[in-house]
């Protein structure tokens, strides 16, 4: 039984991993707001090589603040965003934590792009907050 399991809304895409998260955080950037249709993206990052993903995903390539690519992968059937990758962090797969079977397993330790956080969003608990990306 893997530690972290999850999948898209329709169930065609499933993933699992026993790896420990590399980091976990909440991104308030405008691109994550648009891509998720929500106020922020809760992200749980793992070593990509240690995450098993089953089912076909479609990937949208955008450009991050770094000027380098960001790949957002979603289920082509139900549209759920499942994971993101960024060129500046090779080998890291960022799972969108709302897709976890047990989302309570995520304990975010930081919030990034707080400069574009919605004013009505105030998350409980203490964590590091960055206006944009951590240095
Ligand atoms: Zn789906
Ligand atoms: Zn973002």
C-alpha cells in the first residue's frame, strides 16, 4: 500500500508513491489560479522517478516567471489537473494535492506568490510566506 495515492475526478488517471515529499506548498500565482479554476494550487512535490502514474494525461506547456517552461498535465477526459513540472526543477513532479485520495496527508510548509493571493484567502497554521518564489 503506497503512502500517497490519488487520481483524477473520473478515475482514468491514477498515481501512487512511497517517496517522502520534496516539499509541499500553496501557490497563489495567477497562472495556478487560472489553471485550477480556484484561488490557489496546493502542491505536493516528489522525485519524479518514484511516482507511478497510470492513464493518459494531456500536457499544456506554459512559461513560468523564470522564462522557462512549466508543464501542466491534466486528464483529457475529466479535465482534472493532476501534476505540474517546471524546467527549473528537473526530476521533480508536483502533484496537485486536491487529487489525493486523502488530501489531509498534505501539510503545506510554505505559501508562494502571496503577492497575488486573493484577499479573502487566509490559511490556518504557521508557514513561510513568499511574495513570489523563494530565493
Ligand atoms: Zn479523469
Ligand atoms: Zn503557481
